[in-house]
């Protein structure tokens, strides 16, 4: 018998009856010596559980994506908005400290921008905004535009009703305190710098605002125009209510003993001292 005939006979004798081909057996995977092939073989093994990952493991985008998917499942994140709760500590406690440090400069936001690039992330909705974020005028404007939508501010005058609480309850506390010394008026003035703002029409005036004589004069000037007080006799008819409903209650109570007459007297005296070209028209 020839050598080929012997091989063929031996092969047939090892095939069970009824099978045209030998049964498929479980063959251990061949470990590739190619570095990239090896480090990609991690989708189901969760290599990060073993401690230090192989050299170059995090350089592979598929591995980073697999880790973020796994981390999301573990943290119970189901929709993009859930990821705003992500912190550096979540990486540290779930075998991802090396990934965060090596590939994302210790920034959870940078990790998310790669993992979910289609989401327009709002940095202020995270536990803390990135370092130096509020130094950018463009970032401040982004926040203010977003806040306007959240507060249903549809026209410029609607900003008069904004308060410190609105900023703090909408993740803008750090922005307001660090950039604008906790002053909503300062934030609004920067955002809508061309508008002729009247500080007394906000919910509260800046600290020490009424101590400045020119601010008191500006309010009285504006009040006279609004109430059409065109003569000294007309000024004598102004009431406490006129002050309180027009944002001058604090001025009246703190500087004039709640007396409209005292306020009018100072205003008319100051008016007389101004150059005639700067005085509003008030008949004697």
C-alpha cells in the first residue's frame, strides 16, 4: 500500500460513523505576537481588572471605548445626561486612573468628548467646570445664553428679574462669585453691555450703590422723567409709593428716613449746582 493510501485509510478510521467531516473541536486561540492585535483582545476579558494593563493598551481607541461602556453600565448611566455625574473619583475607584491620566490629562470631560462626541456638553453641568473655564468670555456667554433659555428670558428687560439664587441653582454659582463678585447685575451688564441698564430695576442694587450721590441723582432724574415731574410743584406731589414701586424703596428708607420730601430736597439742590447744560428741564 502506498504512503498516501495509508494516510487516507487512517483518516477515515478516525471519523465517526455518519459524519462526512470530522467534528469541530475547541481550539485555543493563538496568541498573536503583534502588539496591537494583543491589546485589542480585551473586549470581554476586562483587562483593567487585572491591575496594570499591557503596554500600549490605552493607545487603542477600541479599548478606551470598551472601558467607558463598562464604566457606564457599572455606574448606572443610561442616557447622555447621566454622565454629568461622572467624576475623577469614578475612574480612580474603577481601574481607570491610568487611562484618565495618560489619555485625557485627568479630565473626565475629555474622556466623554471622545466617547460621546455627538453630545454638546455643557461644562457647568458637571460637578465642577474645568479649571480656567470661566476665564473665557466665550464660555461665559455660552452659559448666559443657556441660562436665558432656562429662565425663559425672551427680551432684554427680562434680565431685571434674575437673582443670585437663579445662578446658584443653575450651576453658575462659581461663575458668579469668582468672576462677578456674586453680582447678577455685573454678569448681566457684561452679557448685554450695550443696553442702558438701571440698577434700581433689578431685584436688589449692588452693595453701597446708593452711597454715591451720582447714583441717587440718576435715579431721581429717571423717576422724574417717568412720572413726568416737570416742575418743582409737581415734585412735591411724589409719594413713598412712587419710590417703592419704581425700585427706590431702599434709597428712600436708608438715606432719606423714608421721607420723599427729603429726597426731593436733595435732588433739587443738587440740580441747582449742576451746570445748566446738564440739568433736566424742571420749571420753578
